[in-house]
C-alpha cells in the first residue's frame, strides 16, 4: 500500500465513531447537513495538512488471468500499453478473440484467426467449476469467467473479466460508513460496484472492527477457492451453492454467525429483497448492490421496490386532496426503506447520494429532491457537492 493511501486512513480515523455517534443523537435527521458536514470538514482539513495526494492502489494479478488464454493472446496483451485498463477478453467459438478496455466503446480484435474449440477447452481446464449461474473463477484471484452454452450444454463462448482489488475508492463513502446505516449501490455493469463492496468489507472489518459477513453468490467479491482473497481483510465469506439460495444464506448468516454487517452483491429477486428487510429489522447493517442504474429504476421495479420502502396507490378524501393540492389517487411510500442511503454510481468517480426516504417521497410528489454529488478532482481527492437538485445531475 502506498504511503499516501496509508496517510489517508490515518487521517480519516481521526474522526472517531464516538464523536459521530454523539452528533447523530443530537440530530438524527440531518446526516447530510450537520454530521456529514462535520466529518467532511475534518477529513478535508486533515488531508490538506498531510500534503499527500491520494493514490488508487490497484492489484489485478494479470499473470494468472493471462494463463487461461491462448499463448499468442498472452504475448499480445503483455505488450499492450493499455493492459492496466483491460476489462475483459471475449472468446467465442469460430469468431475473432476480442479485448475490451475501461473507458472505451466497443472492443479490439487480438488477431486474425478465429477461436478454436481446443482453445476454449484449454480455458475451461484452467479455471474452477462452473456453477448454476455459469460463472467460474481462478482460485486465489478475483477474476470471473462466464460461459455461453449451446442448446446441448457445450460451452461455445467465454467472457473472461479481469478482477481487480482497488484500494482508495472507500474515501468516496467513508463518512457514511460511520453512521452504521445500510447503503444500497446501483449502477450499470462495469462501473465498479463489486470493487467498492470488496474494499468496504476490508475497511469495516479491519479499520472499524466490525463483524462482517459476505454472502458471496458467485465468489466474485472474495474470489474463487475456499480461502477468501486478502482484499476483503478480516471479513468472513459464506459461499452460496446455487444462485436461487442466496436469500437463504443471507438469513443463515444472521441466525448463525452474529454479524454486525452483511455484504451482498446483486439483489435481484423478491425473496432476496424480503431477506434484506428481515435482516435490517434485526438491526444488522446491510451493504448491497441491486440491478438498476438510478433510484427511479428501483422505485418502478415491483420486485425490488421494497428495498426503498415500496410504492402503493392511495386514494385520498376530498378534503385531504384539497389540502395537499393534488389528485385524489396518488402514489406513496409504503414503509420505511430497508436502505437508509442509496448511491447511484453514474461513473467510477461520479456518485449521486440519496437519503432514501426523503428522495423517494419527493420523487413520488413529482418534484426533484436535493442530493449529494461525490466526485474526484484532478488530484483524485474527493469533492462533495451538497444540496444539488437531482434533475441537474450529470447523466
């Protein structure tokens, strides 16, 4: 870990959990306006005093990743100047192999000859077993291999995604972790949601000394194999036999292992959403991702809307409608949200942060809520813009 990254955590830890707790008890409903501002001011003042620039420390174990590819592709990618931005390699039977890079549209062909069945079989032999979700990994790494099968079950295509442990993202959300409230991350694929979960697990377990359990459905957070990747720190990992059992393992984690924090990737079904609510009602902090790119996607998704309190149709009386100056039939939030904070990861360094309850209520009234926008400046330091109109945020 770089000296600058160590300095960041040394300074961030100056904001003690006790001080934050006292601030919360004084005003529980002003996270962004009072406590959050205090944390931000302390962090910024300490960072200015340290005279160190933040570095994002990346570990990708690219050597292990390249070993599953044909030899000529290994040589090509090793000599590629953009290899640090390599996102995934596509191997489809009878087609040209293709590399895709972070921040670039489309892909780049790696040679002029097509992928053979023998090359696909070599890749299959080099990775672990494929689960019910057609995903496998390379033991001891964070790389993910996803299969495309023919109608008779033969693998005819592989998406080989590079898994990276990135240290440094956590400062985008460190102040929110101090509250012990549940946080839901949403965003398009490839924006870095799983990478953030991994580092949050490390920080909560090793820096904030919480009992953390990761429910790792595809072994994507803590890597393939029975020994979790060092990137999750002291967090414990529970593997899931089949994707359909994720909700059962989530509840098992709470009932058997007494976690203070549960981390889970890709909430996508009604049973998983109900499991999240059950866990939250037991006082356990949840850190999770969900399918969707923005808050409105979750609100309109009947399967997942329970995560943000649910949405129901309510018929008002004449007097009530007149008082509210609205129609008699309106939409309202059904219950308290499971996740107190929701973060839209629009881009890797552009996050829109909601207080879920307030944002949902205001959106249901057809208005634009005030949100926080968290970005990085040219020196990669976090800049928080408070009270920005949601409809003015960058797409």
